[in-house]
């Protein structure tokens, strides 16, 4: 086991346990569960993982990506749920617009996120084939229960079967597959995770057409039996090609425990002691950086990574700022995705002001949206490997701001292709957020916490699907209940406004995310008020104080001043000095940032050397 990982576990246990009482309560058990998130295979298991597919084929790194894509492809069938809304409502209530079938989709995605948060540490500590098989069996059971619910025409059983049961399997399988794939590609996590979740977006693209074909030929209960069987066969086969990388495959890193305080580097003349840099440096309690010079070399690498306990990661403000940014990125498309056929019909189809067939069939629009969702997951993940995670996330949030600003004007003008262009653009951003978030988490909180943190952050998916979906539907129903027609655009404009505000809040939160170890340790001058990294550049606000001579006052009488009547007063006034305060902004160039960072590393190296040298 790597020395860094061992140090990380040591520091994590010290920071979390302390003097633990002998009687273990629920809180202590919870802390322990969320503190140990490392898979530790036996020697026999490591040897067994050298082969895949029932031990018939040697394991290769590239195998994880196609297997992961196909597994996520099957789980992505949930994205095509909107095709079922009208048929299920007609079956249960004889009215395609009433019945509550769309709530099943919200429940499934809601359960997905909370399942990932609950089972994240277990997934991280388990073999990916084990967690993958558990997710597969539960997901298949959800399809069987849904078929039974439709056979007996019981909507509550449908909510439980496909909403809850299938949602649990979806959460376990989704997180475990992405985690297993991304660990094989430590230097291209964004691309690897994007390729894996690309299958999830592709599920909507394919299953929209598959669902339509099945609905035309068989009954609804049989449709869910067939879909469940297809998923079972494909996923069971692909899971046989999923295995963890061998020990030592991932990059080395820095153990971190306490990251609540920014390090401050005293500048010369700003309170530094006689020994200058050694006393002015920051003290990073518990990090272990001062105790091991190897960590300084890692800090000096191009993209150092971090190791941190899960409990510390979840207490970090950076995690919750990233959580808000992710939530803001997915609300708009998640709501549109589940309501797109209905929106097209009301604004541009047979339910519009001028009833007509829409220029594009609803099921085909959903399929194309799935294609953009799939492309966004790969392209944005690849872009994040090139230009950085935070910069990429800021770009996709800013793009969604533009989409939501334009959307009310487009629907008022009844421009169908303009509407679809904006929806597809936002869908690329939506899929891109899912594609890069596993790599973002791994870079910020360590590879051992990817599954756990990913599971917790997917609760934002749950909140967006439940709260966002209910808020959107609530606004629409409010206007319809008060006499508005379904094709009027005011109700949609109100929804777009609150979504726009949320995306702007997410953009601001993303600005404050310290996305790398350099951002967390970058030295701050004593007069610093604020520091952000905006599109790869360090921007900071400094509070400057200086003194200057006060301007001379004009005497009330020039003749008196000339005769020296005010000589004493004028002399005293000239001796006064006025304190001036103001804020000034700096945008560091790459060269300036690198110079300050290298000075910081040299300072830490000097401190380490001074600590080792005996007193004379």
C-alpha cells in the first residue's frame, strides 16, 4: 500500500477519533462508516482480477470503458420514461394528461441520489463486480414490480416498484460503474468518466425508439418485462469485464486533514520575524507536509492530487459549494427532459393555440436530446482534462444562463427550432456536468472518496428531480387552475426566471470553489480580502492602508496668513498625516502565480530543513 494512503488513513483516524469512548453510539458508527473508504483486496483477489469474463480473458485497461458504456446505457433507459407517461395515464385513468405517471420518474431519480449517498462508502470498499451485481438484481426487480403494478393497475405499486426499488438499483449500479472506470485512467479521469456516463445519456437515445416499438406491439406490463430482461442480459455480461486496477495504479498524493484555514505568507516588512520566511509561513495542522519532504516534490508537480478522509471532505466548504453548482447545472434540463413531449404538444403541437402537428415528433425530439446528452458527457469531460475542471464548469453554467435568458423570447415568438436549439444546447451542459463531476471530485477529495462523495453529490440530482419537478408542475397547474390555457407562455416564463436565478447562484458558488490543492495552499498576503480562480487566473482583492500628508488649508484671510498670524496652526497641520484606505484588485498572470507558488514551496522546504537541524 502506498505510503501516502497509509499516512492519510493515520491522520484521518487521529483527526476523527481522538479519545473515543468505549461505548459506541450511532454517531460513532456513522463516523466510522464514512471514514474508511478504501478497497483492500486480498492477494488472492488481486491475482484473480488479472483475468475477466469468468477467468477466460486477461484483463486489459481498455475493457472497462466499453463495458461501462453498455452498463450505463441500460441504466439510462430511465431517461426515456417520458414516453410512458401518456400510455400509463390512459391505462389507469383513461386520460393521458392525468394520473401522475410522471411522478414515478421523479421518485426514481430522487431515490438514486440518496442511495448513492447511503451506499457510497460500501461501494468504495467493495469489489465493483459485487456492487454491480447487487445494483443489477435490484434494478431488474424494479421492472418486475412495475409490470405487476400495471397488470393490477395500481399506481402506488408502480411508484414503489419502478420509483423506489429500481431507483435503489440505479443508484448502486450508476455510482459503482463510474467509479470503477475512472480509476483505470488517473491522468484522464474526465474523459474516462465522460465515456462511461455517455452510455447513460445514450440510453434515452435508444430506448425512446425501443419503448415506442414495444408499446405498438405488446401491452404495458409485457413492455416492462421485456425491458427488464434486455437490461439483465446486457448488464450481467458486461459486469464480467469490470474489475479494479491493481494496487499502485493511481497517482501519488498528499494526505490532508485540516483545510479550514487559508495559509498566510508574511511579506518582508509586514510583521515577519528576524528569521524572515520561517516564522511567516503557514502552519497546516495535521497535513503531514512538514513531516515528509516527498510531499513537497508532489506539490511541485503539474497537477498534484489530494488524499483526505471522507468525513473531512464532507465538512469542507468546497464540497458544498460544488454541490450547489452541480444542483444549479442540472435543474433546467432535468425538468425539461421529463416534460418535453408535453411541452412540445402544448406550445407547438396539437394542444397549441393553432393546433398542428409539431415539426418534429416528440419521441424523436427526446431521442435527439439523448444524443446531445451523450455527446456532452464525453466532450465536456475531455475539455475538463485539457483546460481544467473549474474553468469548464464555469463555462457550462454561463452557457445555461444565456439559454434561460433567451428562452422566454423564443417561446413567445413560437419558434420551434429556436426552442429545440436552446434545449439541446442546455442538454450538452447538463450531460457535461454529469460527465466531469466524478473527475472533479477525485481531483479535489482523493480517488478513495470518489464513490462516496459522488453518491452524496448525487442527492442534488434527487433534489432537482423532486423539488424542481414539483415546482415546475406546481407553477403550471396554478396558472391552469386560475383560468390560463395550457398553451400560454407566461407560466413557462415564470419557471424559467426561478431557474435562471438558481443557475446564477450556482455560477457564483463555483467561483469560490478551491478546485485544486494549489488553490487551498496558495499563500495569501496579510492584506488579502478575497481570492478567486476565474477561468484559470487568480483574482484577488487586497485591502490597502497607507499614510500621506494632508493638503494645506487656505486661511480665511490671505493677509493674516501672510503676516504669520496662523504660522503655528499651519505648522501643526502639515505635521498631521491622513490614513487612506481602499480596495484594489489584482489579476495574476500565470508567471506571477507560478513565482509565488514556487516561493511558497521553497519556504516549506526551508521550514522542513530547519525542523530537522539540531539547535546549536
